[in-house]
């Protein structure tokens, strides 16, 4: 037989470098290397002092219209002077490249390089600046329709559990907790005062791994792969979730959370109902991304995902965070 079919492949970085030289206005000195083989594959292209990021989407991960909508969003944000990594058109004016990989055609997009570097931990004033950037972004995306996913309780809770149950026994305490949390949070979200919940386009994945900090302390956002429609406070909930996960000392954690929220509210105010829902939405996003890991088992997460991994994730991260917003919990105290 001919070549055996594959479900996922890593494209040659050196050949991608030659491809980018041909398609874009890059010099023959341009070289390329892979940065990450994750949900999508990300390559760094360097042409002298100029840097670019080339994202190769996984097979059947995003439809063409979804990618075009991501491009439209980023082009708008760039036009509004929001600091984001933005898409770059090739010499023919095209943004999307089609790469004939062994598993099938995979789209690719070249992006500008976000100035600076990823920092695992940074001072409160940087959190304040990130809050300002997110507030400015939401001022642009509020009410903006995007032809992509709408983040509903079904998408954030119900569907992820269907993915998780493929790898987690349903007779375990961890599964019982997930079902109980789903039912409680779904009820809370269904009965929320939606008149106080601002809607628009959300990034849904803002944390230290998806932003660079320049030497003068200015943040730039990137990786809008999960951008979609939903309550804007989802972005606040996810960022606070990550601050809580990274900062173990309570005083430092609260200081940085407060600076982030103050920065955001220097641009746009958070309603009482949005603030009340932040912890619950954080739990939703924990579950959503765990479901994504299970969904992508065949071509990404199989190197680490197992039932024991799921149990640790649920007990150490999700359940612990869930318990914090019970009456008297830390998040309730700190958000008053």
C-alpha cells in the first residue's frame, strides 16, 4: 500500500521557512522553528530582527469561516489600537494558507510577533495594565457579532462533561462532583439577571501564556483561537481563575486580582451581577478546558491525559476553586 493514513503530523519547520519566503515579503535569510505542538501548531519565523508567528491549525479544528472571523476581529482590534498580535496578508493579499499535510489540508495564518516575553509572574501594576487593555478591548467588542461559537451553559458545561465521561468512570466521587456542580451552576446561570450581563466577543483564554510583556511593562494579547460570543465577564472570570491558580499566597493573590479589576474598571464598570458570577464562570471554564483536553486526546493530550490525571485536576483545581465561592469563601470575601 501507499503511505499509511495519519491523524496528525508535525510539518517540517525548515520547509515552512522556505514556504513563508515564497508567500510573504521575507528575505532568503528567514528561518523557522516550531514553538509548540499543542491544540494547533505554532512556529516562529525570524527574518533578521523581524519576528513572526505562523499558526498551523489542526485538521478539522476550525472551519474557514471561523478563521476569517478571527482575522476580522484582530484586524478591527488593531485598527482600534488595542495591543494584539494581528494577521498579516501574503504578497497576493491572502491571509489563509492551505498546507497539504499527510492527514489532509491544514490552514495556516501568519501573525505579527507580540513584543516582549511571557512572564509567569509579574507585579500588580502589570495586572492593572492588562485590566486596562481588556477593558478597552471589551469597549470595542461589546455588542459585536462574530460568526463563531456562542458560549452558553450547554457549551461550557454540558458538552465538556460528555467528553470527560469517555475517560472518567461515572461511579467515581469526581464524576458525582462534576454532575452536581454542573446542575448547580447551570441553574444559577439560567436564572441570572441577564440585563446586567454585557454581551459581545470574548477572548476566553487570557492568561500569562497568551500575552507578552515588553521591557517597559506593556502587555500584548495573542492567540484568539477560542474567541467567540458570550458574556464579557467570562474573560474576567478566566483571568482571575489564572491569578488564583498561580499565586499561592492569599495577600499577593488578592492584591493582583484587585489591581486587574481596578484597571478594567478604569475603562468600563463591572455590574454587581457580573461580579457575583465570576467564580462560577471560572469553574465553568475549568470544566470547558478539561473537556477540550479530552476532545483532543487523539492528537494532543494523549501524552498526559488519564483517569488519574482527571481525578487530580478535578480535586486539586476544580473542586478546590468551586469551594471558594461558597458562603464565606475567599472569592466572595475578596470580591465585595
